[in-house]
């Protein structure tokens, strides 16, 4: 894990002007802060890396454009999270099915 220092007082211009959080200025700053690495898996960022919200923007709308809530991440990391989530869900459903079968057999 790499240690990063994010100056919450030095905010990219486009965020201060109220523009979208995924502007080039924000991407440049995040890439520099995270040493051109993904904040999750530390793989090298590609040109089309994306911006992740530490706290989900769907639930915390007021933090959507908050500099302290933005992270850089590789699309690979997101895909890996989705794959792991799907595997866990499949395992859960299999176990649930088995338990329901056992429950029917016992009662």
C-alpha cells in the first residue's frame, strides 16, 4: 500500500468553479497524488482511468464534487470488484438453495 498526502486546501480549479468532478484538472491532480496508480490495486493508471468516490455519490450527493471524496482507480480494479461480488453472490445463492432443501427435508 502506498501512502499518499492529499492537500484538501489545494483544490483543482474546475472543482472550485463548480464544474463536473471528472474534468481534466481533477484527473491530473489525482494521478499525481496517487503516483499514477490505482488507489485500490496499485496498477499503473491508463489514459482512460476513472474517478471513484470514497463515499458513494448515490447516497452522499453533497460529497459528489468534494475533493476529499475523490480517488483515482483503474477500470481493472472495478471489474475485479464486480467479478468478486458476483462470485460471492453465486456462492450465497447456492448455500441458500441447499439450506432451503435441507429445511424442507427436515420439516
